[in-house]
C-alpha cells in the first residue's frame, strides 16, 4: 500500500484560535485523505472561514498542529501556504479591474519576464491554455471591469488552478453563479478529482455538497461536531446538525398584499442592457424577479435606481410619473437598492458598522448639517438589536463581519433610509440557512409595515417561499409572469432557459 493512501494529505490536530474575547475555534481536529473532496458546512460564524485562513496563512493559529502529508508545518503566511501546495478560491473574486483576464491570471507568477520586460505573447498563450483546458467561454483580452461577477469568479478559479495546488479550497465559489455556471464548475471539480487534487469545499448550497463531496464535515460554534460519509444523507439532517436543533420552516407564512394599489409601475423601460420592460409592484407586496446571471435582473434594478441611464420608458410612483437620473433622485422618491455585490457596492468595508448604516440617511441623525454622535450611536445600536447583528460593538469594521451579518447591515441601512420601495438584489447570496431564515422574517416584517419589495434571486425555491408573484427575465426582457406556487417551478425554468 502506498504511503499517501494511509497518511492523510492534511491533518489538523486541536487547532484553537481566539480573537480578543471571542473563542473562534475550539480544539478542531480533522483528517482529509489524498484526492478526496471534503465539504465543510455550518452557519456563518461557525468557524469555517477562520479555519481556512489559518490553513492558508492569513491568520496564525493560537495552538494545535498542522500536518501536510505527515510532515508538521507552521504556516505563517499565504506565500508559505502556496509554497507547500495550498491555494484558495475566495467567495469574492480578488482581481484588478483595469487589467485583462490573461494579465490577472498570470500576475505574480514567475517565468514571464526577462530583464524587466514582460513576454506578453507567452503570458497570453499560457492563459489561453488553461481557459481552453477547462472549457470556459472567456476572452483573455477582456478587461475584468467589463465582465459579469460570475465570469470574474471563473477567472479567479483559473488563476488558482495555474499553481497546480495539492490542496484546493473553494469558499462559496458559486455564490454569484447561475445553474449553468454551477454545472460548469462541477465539471471542473470532477476533472480535478480525476487528477487527484484534494478539495475542501465550503458552501451553503447543500445540493452542491451532495453532488460532489466524498465526506461532509459540519462545524458549529467553533467545533467540528460531525464528519460523515456522503451516502444517503438527508438535507434536513445536515441542517439540524448545523443549527444544533430541529429545523423549523425556512420561510415565514405568506400573506396576501395589503392592497391592490400599485405603488410602482414601469412602462416600456429600456437601457443599454434591458428592453421594453413593463411591470407593476403592489403596495405591501414582495415581487420576485428570476433569471439567469446576465438575464438583465441587476440591470433592471440599476435602471430604476438611477445607476444606469434610461434610454426610453416611464416610471410611475403612486400613479405619478417620476424622473430618476441618479440614486439621489431615487432616494428622494422613496426607493432604496441593496446591491448584489455587498462588499464592493453595498458596504464600505474599512469603515465601522455605524458609519455604514448612517450613510443612508444623514438627515435623520443631523441638524443643520451637523451630525449628532449620541443620535448616531442610538440609531445604530437600535438597528443592531432589532436585526440581531452579531458584532463586538457598533464600531466594529464591516469587513470583519460574516456574510450574513454584512447583509443585515445593508438591511439596517435600508431601514434607516425609511424607503417605501426596497429593491433587494440577491440578498441571501453566500449566507447560511440560519441567517437566510432571519432575513426572510425581516423582509416579511417590512412587508407587514407597508414597505413594498422587489426581490431578485437565482434560487427558485427562495422566490417561491417569500414572494407572491415572480417575473422571469431572459436576454434583458421579461419572458413571463407566474405566481409563486411550487407546481410552477417547471414553468419558471422553461421561461428562464427557452430560446
């Protein structure tokens, strides 16, 4: 029997980590076999990301030992992790917008320059080789800033694969993917499995876990509570282990709209990316918008909110036509957008929770242009309590929060802005089942208070669970409208994919 078949490629022994008064990891032990795919699941804050940051050298462990192929290592930096064959694909693509695909893929790699001059031909050739190997429809000469969020993520995956890692960590890689792109990633992972690459796969999408994992490790409150073989495992069982209790209904009970009054009406709206869009939103309704990535969902939200220029068409609020040429106009008319890219567009990561929340409504916490610290602190603390935002204080940096808590800060911004119409673009993207359930309950509470909501999501089950009606988009146009009953899933899919 060969050595790698009896010695784990990775072994963690009693890994412990504290952040001030927070005990993030508690004696975590885990063995991963050569060439297997280990799924790592758990709620936001369970310790998954902290454990991976220790493994990749971003954080130093407090205590415990790490063994790679039986040899003990003290991983002190990302460069050291890379040197011993550990790489990670992050949830948010870390790329340079002004550079091309090829330049981003090869940046930081050796062998493409001589005497200070870059061999652009060789660089592009190598990038193309990897793009073709994994059958991706990506132009190596396109600048990252012009690409969709999903395609940027694919580029970041290729960038990591170039290093030929022994252990490859995927942290929520499909958070911005449509079903089509998820299938593409699954094909890439299947090829990696054939090449005997060891994979640690972190995801809140349990259907992906069932699809590719050999074994599943469940984390809760800083512990690894269970490691199970992926054989005849039920979704309900995993959720129960993640939460530490039986899972109640994910979605709150739906109610009919408060009234039949149309608070928002869009007629024949067109921009660079959408064409002849017409729909209405009722007072106190949650209206869903479904579609694949690139279908025009986000672009519709951006046009309504004044971020993208409208070529033609009309927007009516409470029966009166309004002209929205900027987000300032939108806010004046009672609209607020919580964007898809919460880290890039929704939050200022290097500022505190308080600073982020008050950005949406200075008028409410100031007088004659002067901010009142006491009022700022009080408003922020009240919203943190109401939304159960888990943080040390209102002064904690937004970038240090988990994905679910970052999304709650965006909801807090929306509540402080006091909108009549709230547009959510992928509000539960990349967050766990517990945080999702909390956000659904918050949205339903807003609905009961009379706020009308447009809810954009890639997850049909989510749209059906929270919305009363669903509009389906494809190629920048509305393909149809259905109600949110479960039996209409096939109809929604047909509208999303039909040519």
